[in-house]
C-alpha cells in the first residue's frame, strides 16, 4: 500500500529549493559543459541540420519530436549558422532544422539569426538570439540542454532551469533508483501515465542513486528504503504531497494525480473568507 504524506506551505517554493540544493553540487554551466562528451566525433560535429524550405516542412519537423530546434538564418553560411551546425552535432538526440525562407521566418515571428526550441510537453517555445557574438556552439548547446523538457524529464542542475521556467503549474516527481532492475518497467508505466496529463502536469524523474540527489531525499524526509516515491506540486502556492509506493503503476499515478488536482480545484472554488473587521 502507498503511504501518503502531505507537506504544508513552505517558505520557499519547491523547485527553487531543489535547484539551490543541486547548485551546491554542480553549477548549471559546469554540468552543461559536462554534457559535451569527448566521444562525439568530429564527423558528428559537422553534420548538417535538416533544411526547412517551407512552412509545411517546418510544422511537420516540429510535430515529429518531443523537442525540436530550428535556426532561422538569413545567410545559411554565416558564422552564426556554422556555430549552429556545430551544436547540432554535439546533441545528436535532438533534431535540428535550419531555414532561411522568409515565409518560414515570418510565420514563426522570428528575427534573423534566432534559434528557437519547440517542446511538446508544455507547448512552449524558447528563443536564443545568435546576433550576440558571445553566443557560440557551447552556449547554444547549454541553451538546448537547459530547455529540452520532455514527456518525462530527468532532473539535474541543467534541466532544473527549464523546469522552473515551465508554464505548467503542476509537477510530478518520481524518485527512484535508475540502477534498479525494475527501473525500465517503472519508467514505461510512468511515461504512459505522463501521456494522459500532457500539457497539464510536468513529469520529472529524479535518480536516487546519484550522490548529488541525497539532499533532495533529505528535503522530502525520505530514506532510500522507502523508494520509489511520488511527489506532486502546485508551483503557485508551493503546496505538495509525497507518496511512497511499493511499485509504480499507471492506475496509482492516475489516482495520485487526480486526487491532488481535485483537491486544488476545491481549494480554488472555495470562497475566500472575509476579514472579521471588514464592513458589511
């Protein structure tokens, strides 16, 4: 049986708290740099993004992935476009597209030399101005890593920034050990549940096996012997509930999410009490 524990309003919002905890272990810039693995070959770093010559191609490109990046360049051979290609080679799992079509640029309301990241999970878009000469392939890679929220996003010092900036007000955290032989099955069920709440709840994975996450477990007053656990948050007022479970199931995740959503809806519908000294 699951064990539910409710935490009241905290002095600092939940994710900024977790973000600060993670920052004590690794800075976003430092961890982002760590993703630039030396295993990426020179050949990969020079791969060309997909050319998007019209609006239909661009729309299909964005629909095809959870996270998609498009570079809008008036001159596809510019120095900025070259840095864009280098970044594309360093993040092979994220599709990169490039367009110099005036119609495409206008359709997306983009300025020349702008890189836009589109993500499906919260239907959001993030832009980076490449006109600043300080923006190179390394900084562009960091920008993508920070903002590539997915159907299930693994929480770390880099993605923490994108999590905090997401427009979704509800976040569900799965705290579990990725090394566990049960992890693949847990993730399959967690991801399936995430599909049901797409655009409403941001699903996040936190690996309890990482030493850098030990303080997060402490924050939630959890021991490794109590895992896996779920924690759901309403970011505007910091209210959250923690549930320890024997195992993850789609139904259990649904019940937990629906119960919290209904509770928050009742709280929102409840008429606010007037102050005693307020005149009638």
